[in-house]
C-alpha cells in the first residue's frame, strides 16, 4: 500500500513538472499594445500651467489687430494660437510667438509657476491669459537676448527701450 501511494505521488509530481504554462499569444500582444498606448499618452500630454478653458481662440493675425488697439497699461483677457519663434534656452521661462508682419509677442508665465520645454521652437501653441503692451528697458532686452543665446555683438547693439507686445500666460498647450 505504501509502495502504491509513493508511486502515485511520484507520477503526479513528474506530470506536474512536465506541464507547460502556456500564455496565449493574444495576451502577450495586448500587453504590448497597452505599453504603446501609455507612450502615446505621454506624447499627447503637452499642457503647462492651468488648463485652457477657452472654447475659441484668435489666430496670430487677429491677435495682432487687438494689440494695435491697446495702449500701455491696458490688458485684455484672451486666448490665441501662434507659432513659437524662440524659447528661453536657460530653463524655458519665456517664449516669443509669431504675429503678422514679422512682429512677435513676448510670453511669460503667471507667477513664474511653470515653464515650457526648450525645444518647441517652430511648433504651434495655444496660450490663454492676459495680453498687454509695455515698454521694455534696455537691461531687460539684453537679459532676454542673453537667454536666447545671442552673440555679445548683438547684445551690445541694444541701446534703446522699445514698445513690446507682452502676454502673461496662465496656461499653454503645445500642439
């Protein structure tokens, strides 16, 4: 009886060792698809600061017309879309967006609370916040030129204040 019981246990043990754990190929492919989806989600996540809540926004030509009507000290809450001309290469703390006729708007970020990637030049963005016109001092112009990687000669050529189109972004969406 003991020998029979031992034989049954030995056979059962051998059979359990020989069984293969099969994972269907479909399950393996599903896992691969899930990983791809997660990577795509990371690429889609290009929002910075507060969420864009505007349901419509102006293009670069329409916002340029709005800036032409503003006086120094006026502000306008608005959202618009444009192309990034340049970004602060030190840490992404400002960017310049294209307007019509080779003009641009200097965009800073509300409360210095967020930054944008340094490699978004030539990409389209939507910004939401406050548009205003200001006069930029020589020192501030030189600071921004240095951040943008301009040469010493280009920085030294800045000698007079200039009227600038500015924007305090509450949120940015890189398209």
